[in-house]
């Protein structure tokens, strides 16, 4: 904090001063201006207003008052200053005595006096020792600095704070006397405040006692650096020269002295502008941690805290002197940082990250957005129900993939009437009821518009369904009136689905249709597929229907899993007809069906043909005679009749070499022994 004259501290109101003798007598404006210039402009606004009022009523001109005010830390701008000045009335409780009294307490004497005497306009001043010489008033900082001489390392303050004399001077005894607040500063340490290489003002430090700043000077955005700042430096920003010495000695990094806690923002901003690649660490005295944290958030810098339990104003120099430089260095390494939105990881840190958690191993993640899609009549709802039942606890594996059990909420938005029979069929086929963790919603749910997302999440939370799976079957029925092909509207749909996912802290599965061209996957805007963390595509063609991993965070896409729709008789209706439904039953084995640039056209044709051949057999351990395989491939391969068998054998041999199928001398199979 700026050192203020006696009676002008920021924590104490400015005294009104004794009443003037002979009220109504005119003051000497020049003498009043002289008295004003002897004082520091107060930081506290109420004190500043009192001095402004006293100065105006003493006849000080606005121009002189503006010049004096602009040298203070609390000065805002000329317009505000003029507005306040014009608002001061001619009469009131505050008189010129307030100004003269404050100046006299600070050591001022009228220019016309030869020593202490009673002014005709002021009460007698308390007796004091006469100053040895006439003070140097209103000098420029550079003129004072030029009078100074290099400081010795043996200066009492330097030794007391374990500092060094680099860049510092003392005001010599032989120079014209410089008196500040009644103190002759001859022999005092002088610290320069510099901005962009230009001297701004000076601070004077005695061997013992408070520091004083040069009257009429202004810090602007200046500071004093201990050490040397380079590109990419870590710069410690501290309040005083003693703390700067300590930080620089403990770390070897430069430290900037702000000349007061109130200037930490200004100095940190100036350093950030001058050295954009520098790392700024704020080192406040004890009790100033809150403001330092605020500054650090504003400037994206760091800060440290003095040890817990230390007294107010305990600082870095105190710590170094009590516990040594190593202790201070350790403290300075414990930086506090504002929370960062992005965290940049090294490869080693990335390798330690928690592995991806799965609901269905390698297919559906524990959290995120997923999709299950297929054309009409592809049994996609039967696949979805079977998957939901297994996730809710109906079995440890689904098509050979490990399943993590968790609550499932199935929103039946299409074909509600048939879901009851499908659920009964699943229970009858598996010989057990559907798991209690599987809950159904048959009311309409609209993702877009209204409050359905929050209400659904609230209901799920009420029954303990958090951290589970929510199924919306179908997406079309959950988004009535929206245009699936619109990028903007699809963005709104996805945002709502993501909001639901975050509210339940689990996985949301969107059941959707394919477009007119079934080979192009999901219907609607391409951003839908891009937003999914996993996707299952149900395939209608072939001997048996099947599903494939269309998208996975594990990159295990392309595997095809065949199933058959087995009819389950549930009973007889009122008219004597059988009531039936279906369940899906896995058949065959998973078989790699990839569109790969590594396969030739004939190899891809062969792979497709073998897929149908293997899964058409319907057994778990599928082995096909080599001759039958060649015949099946030759039937579909695109070449002339003479070379069909030869090209079929070549294509099969290529698949074997790529480990997509396996063989012995007589048979082929889809999985290694």
C-alpha cells in the first residue's frame, strides 16, 4: 500500500483540522497550493474529497489540483476529477484549515517562514526540531536519481533482508537535503520504479522505519525487477524489494517488486504484456491471498500461499530468513492455479488413464450415446429387447460378449401393443421372468420442446435407475414434427439426447430406421451417426437375419452376428387362434464382414459368400468342406465360366493368408482352433 502522510492512512479518516482563526479572511492560494503539493494524494476517496474541498475553499486552482491528484494511485481521470471539483460548494464544515493542518503535521512550513512559527491563519504548531536544510520540493524522479550514488552491499536494510545492492542507490548526505514527510532521506536506500525502460518514481527505504515514496511521483505501470527476465521466464510478483530478493535467491528466477499489494494487478498485467511467454506467479503477503487468487483468475497466472498459521503480513522474506531458501523454494513450487477447461496429457499420463468401461464389451460403452438401427421387418425391436434384458441382468453374455448389468429404462414409443407379448415370449423362451431392473415407459416422450427430458430423468432417479441405460424406441416417435435431414434440427435433437444422458449419467440408445437406401445406414442427417459412441446395425438380407457392429469406440467394427427369429406360442385367444410372438436366437459364429481396401474385389466377394455359407449351417462350430466353399464362391465370382473355380481358389487362399478364415487340407472355418 502507498505510504501516506500522517493522518492520511487508508484505514483512518482525514482529520478536519482545527478551526481557522478569523474565519472569512482570504487565504494565500499560492501557500495553499504549496501545502497541498507537500502531501501525497490519498488513496481513500473520502480523504481525497476532504482535501479537494479544503483546497478549493483555500483558493487552489483546478489545474494545480488536477496535476496533484493525477500523481496518486487512486486517480481515475480528468473528467471524474473535474466533476467532483465542480460539485464542491463555496461554504461548508470543511475549511482550508483541513489542508494546512494535514500539511503541517506532515512537516510542511510556509515558504515565507524561516522556521517554526505561528501562521496568522493557523493555530500554533506543536514544537519540533528545525530541519537542518531546506527540503528539495517537486523535483522530478530522474533529477533525484541522478543525485544518488550506488548503494553499498553493507547498507543496513540490505543486510537485514539478506539482499543485494544490484540496481539500487542511496541518496548521499552531501546532496541538497531531500525531506519527505519531515524525514531527511540522506543515506536512505533508493529503489527505482521503471516502466518500459523509463524511470517513473522512487521509493526511499531507511535503515529502520517505514518506506517513503517520492512526493508528487506516480508509479504508472512500473515495477522493479530483481534478476533478469528472459523469454519463457518464471517471474515472481511480490509486494516489496525484500520479498523479491528472497524469491530470486531461492529459485534463480526473476522477481518483480510492485511497491504495494494494491499494485499487484497493474504490475502483473504490465509484465504479461511485455513478456507474453512468461509464467507469472503471484506471491502475496499473508492475508492477501484472496486478491491474489482473483488476479490469477483474471490473468491466467498462478499464485502461492504463505504457510497456514503464520501472522498477517508474513512474507517470502520472513520465510527464507526463518527456514532457509530451500523451504521458500519448496513453497514456491506449490503453486495454485485457476481451474482449466482443458487438460493436456503426456503420452505417459494418457497410458495411466482409466480404461474404457463397457455395457456390452467392445460394442456399447457405459456412458454416452448409442444407436441401434435397421429397416422395417428386420427384427430390430426384438434385438433391442433381448439386449435390454441381458443388460438388466438376464444373462452374463450377449452373443458371446460380456455384459455389465445395470438398470434399463425402455421407452416403448412405437408398437406399444406388441411389447407385452414380446416380453412374455422372452420370459417363456428363457424360462425366467424379465429382470426387475428392466422398466418400461409406454407414455409419449418428446425429446424436443417441453420438459419431458427432465421429467423422464426425474422418474428414472426415483426408481434407482441412474447410471444405467435409457432406450428410446424409436427416435422418430420421440421427435415428432422435426426434420431429421436438417442439420440445425438434428443438432437440437442430439443436444436433448445428450442432456438426458448427462442427467442419468449413463447410456442413451436411440432406436432408428434406415433410409430408402439401406446400405447407407441411419436415416437423417449425417451428424447423427457422427455423434454416436456406438452403433448396431440390424441386417435383413441373407439366409438368417443378423446384426453388425457399425461403430465402436474399440474400433472392432464389421463383425456380423447372425440370429434366427424363433416363434413362441403364448396361448389361445378368444377366437381359438394361437397367440404368438418371437425371440431372437443366436446361430452360427461371428464372422468378419469388412469392406476393406486390403481385399481385392474377388476376395471381398468370397468373404461375403462364405459368410452366408457358414451362418446358413446354423451350428456353433462351423466347418465347411473345402470343395463346398470353392463351389459357393465360384457361383458368385465375377469372371468367365472357364476360370471361376481357379479364381475362387485364389480368393479363398488370399483370405486364409490374411487370417480372415482358417483351413486344413480339407475344411475351412471362421475362427482359429
